[in-house]
C-alpha cells in the first residue's frame, strides 16, 4: 500500500513538472508565432549578413535563439530554429558560434539587396583589378566585421605583391594605399605592418573614422575579435573611448604611417597597372593596390526643410552633457536618433521630443527598444510618431503630426536621417555596381567554425581547410 501511495505521489509530482514544462513551451511557441507574424510585415528581409540554417543538421537546442543581442531574429518553430525577423540582424554571428553542430553559417543578403552596392568578389575586390572595398561600404555592419575584412584583405594583397617579383620595385610606388582610418582601415594598416608591406593610410578626418564621432561612452563592440599586432581581444563589451585608447596604444608601438585631413578626390589606374591617387591638398600617391575603407554614411543626409541652415540644427551629437535645461527636438527613428534622444533626455532640465515619420520603431537594436520605452515611461523623452518637421525657427519648430501642423518651443535640433554614401565617387572612378548573389560569401570564421564542429562530430582528427 505504501509503495502504491508513493507511486501516486511521484506520478502527481512528475505530472506537475510536465504540465509546467508544456505550459512554458506553449508560451514560447506563441511568442515565436507572434514574432513570425511581425516579421511577415517586413517584406525586405535581411539587409546584410545574416544566419542561414541547415534544417537537416539543426537539433533544436535553441542555443542560437538565446544569444542574439537583437532579440527575436531567430525563434524555435516545429523543433527547429527559424529566422523570422531577418531585417533586425546586423551580423553578430554569435548564433553561428554557439551552434553545437555547425548548422548555422553566416551569409550575405539576397541578390535584390545588392543592387545599390559596388560589385565585390569574395576577396573584397571591385570590378577594377587590385582595387578593394572593406568595411561597412561593402554591405556589412559591425566593427568586428570591418576589422576582420581589413585584416583578410591585406593577407590577399600580400600574396599578390609577393607574386610581382621584380615588378614590385618601382620608385615611389607603395604596395598598398589605404583610404580611411576607421576600424577597417586601422586593421588593414596594422596587418600591412605585420606583412612588411610599404603602405600609407589617409583620411579626410581624424584617426578613428566614424567611431571618433560617436556619442561619448557609446557601446561599440559586444564580442571578441582578432586584432592585427595584438591577437585576440577578449573583452565582450567595449565603449568608444576604450576602443580608441586601445588603437592608440597599439599604433604607438608600431610605425603607423598616417596622414589626416586628406580627402581622396580621384583615383586613376595607368596602363602599367599602377594607381595614382589624388587628394584635396594636391598630393599624389602611387600604389600597386588600393583599399577603400571609407565607411557608408558619408555626409549627413539633410531633410531640405525651411530653416535647416540655422546654427541650432545639427547632425551629430558627441557630448550630450554639454546641453542642459534646453528644449530639444531629435528627428529620426534609427539607433543613432534614439541613443541621442535618451542621452539628451537624461541631462538636467532638458525637454526632449523625438519625431519619427512612421507609426512605430522597426529597425532598432533590442536593447534600445527596451531603453526607449523606459525613457518614455519616466518622462525623459516624448516620442511623436507619424510626424515630420516642416520648418525650423529661431525659438520653435513646426511639426506636421497626422496631417496637422503644431508649433513647439525649441532651442536645438538634431537630425539623424542617415548619410549620403560615396556612390557618386565610386562611379566616378569606374567601380561597377549591380545586382549580385552574395549568399555564398559567408564569413571565413563561420565556415572554419562549422568545419571544425562537423569534423569533431564525425570523429575526424584533423581540421578541414576552408578557403
């Protein structure tokens, strides 16, 4: 009798656990379907690098869905990982790194997404032989990706330079000229030093590129990366200031050949295959190869609104704490706009309004989505959807809200409408554009990781070489 009673008690306890588990799974699946329906509203799909899931190899462990910093890019449906909000993905590749069976590889966007991009080979080479593009201008977001591309591009160039033999020794001709001193350009420069290449890096601004223009203490990296002349950088979080300080430290102990304040105006390739690069200050440089690490944002995009020429209208925010007790309008719905609005909203006495032309935010990072809601709840930021500025005045701004014009008091305006990419410059120098299928150009790191996992699972002792 006692045994029977114990059996009944055990069955009840197990039943309660099973019931709780099934209830939890049902809730998870409901959230997954909700995310899937939300994703269907976005027909444009992934914008750049994103995960590709091999359903035959996926074991349904859900590890990939738990590590993504951008939220519900991946969900579990029918026991398999599925990409449902690809437009949110910016290529962290953490999902590919944690997959225990190598079922995830990182690939580029579909051909339709590449129509307004320069044509690039998997080696980052443009339609012009020995002219390369690395970093965000090539279609990938994230500093980590820019660093990897700058490093790998120089590896390829070093092999080509070695193959030149005696043709390499042309007076006053560099092995490589690097245009841009942001993450990709610095990585390429450091690798050029490691490979003992003759090089020069030029930039129209300061060292650091776009990163140097980020707001103070902005988080710029969230995963480890391999830096040339340093090795594996293992910090999982890094602010703008920490990254620039790290670059300074590495560059100080190397012979970093850098010229700031030099904007490249034209690039011509001679019949001998040597490039001539002309800058704004009439300098001319000659090089066997050229790497363009320009970034994608270019010049800030203007709205064309009356009064936009006023000094109070700005396009970049560096020091939010310089502005207190002010009435501020921030225009835009991306991460930069939201981060600026929150930064300004937490300064003493500021009244911050965020104007966005759409009915909801759709392209922001998950952490920003959560933080802006908290800022709204605390009254730090007021968000007006379905609105757009129609005129900027000295002490006010006219906003069109749902078809009606409203005037609000104002001291400063920040506009975050993206940037004008250097498309005209690229076309001017002859770089080809057009639709291209980039889906087969997954990152070398992801392919290597997948090969190692599959080798381990199959009991193969040696690593598989992935080109």
